[in-house]
């Protein structure tokens, strides 16, 4: 079994440090009949986060911290083939790619044997998304120091394991970084679609706040609710 720590570090650095700290995230997961999954993620980092990052690190330009070439090459030897990485502006990023079918995945994300399929799992008639605080914290603990530092700046309970309500977390963040960043996070959301394979119709959809349509289901979660997540979030569609 192939175990590539470099690939793990890069994947989690991008997924955690970018996706979970952006002030707007829209993602789609499209199942394929071969059990692979197409993904598209659009991230929009708020101005307050950019300003805070600039004050702390000297640069608020996310595109200079991680180039399109770096993003693309990082996934070359992973179970997620990145077809497109495009910075629309200094704070807006689009990623497109494909996750290999579960049985074809070879890369371990941690020493405990986690693979991408433990988060996104496509089968012949279903697609599942699973997010667990314990799993997320385990992944974050194995990050390189610079990536941990970026996440530590946000003091999010989903990363630290500390129990905290959404209001308590927003008050903490506002007291440290100012009201603007608290207001920005409060208004932000994570939106995603789970889409059936071409030609298939949605049969069922399970999960918190999930909405059903003809061939897909969609979810919109306040970002702050994710950042204080204390129990697993599990979503599943069938066709």
C-alpha cells in the first residue's frame, strides 16, 4: 500500500487551510457511473480575513501564498486529480478535479489508514459525504507547522476540540481580531450540491438541512456552525 505523506500534507493544507477558513465556499460533488466523483469548489475569502492575514503574516494575497501551479502539481500523485486551479482574484479561487473510485484509491491520508473515501464515498447507486470532528482534528494534528499555524489563527473548535457555542466563538474571534472578521464569518456559509450521475434521478436524500431536487440534493450551512462542529455531519443521496 502506498503511503505518501507529502501528498497528505498538501491535500489537507489546501482543503483545511483554504476551504474551512474561507468566507464563502460553494462546492459540487457529481457521482459518475464508474464510482469516481467530479468535484468543483469555489472559494471566496472575505476582505476582513485577508486584512487580518496581511497584518499577521505580511501578505493578504492568497494567490501568492499558493500558486495555481503548486495546487495542480500537489495532486498529481494523489487519488484526487486536479484538472483546474484558477485564482479569479487575490481572494477568489476555483478548483476542479476528480476523485478516484473507492476501490482504486491507494493513498493513505494518515497513519490510521484514512483515505478520501472516508470523506467522499461514491458507490454504484449512492454518494456519501462524511465530516467528523475527531477525524478532522486527527488530520489537522498531522499537518506541517506552517499549515497548523494558519488554522490556529482562527481558534476554531472543530480543529482544537474545545467545546464552544457559535456565539461564544464569534465573540472570541471578534475580541482578538476585531468586529469585522466576526461579522464576516457570521454572514458566511458553506454551500454544496450532491449530484446524481448523468441520466439518473434522485431517489432519496439524507442529512441535516438537505433539500431534494430532480437529480441532486443541496445543503447550505452557516460557516460558523461548521467551525464549532461537535458531532459528525453525514449526508447521503441515492439514485
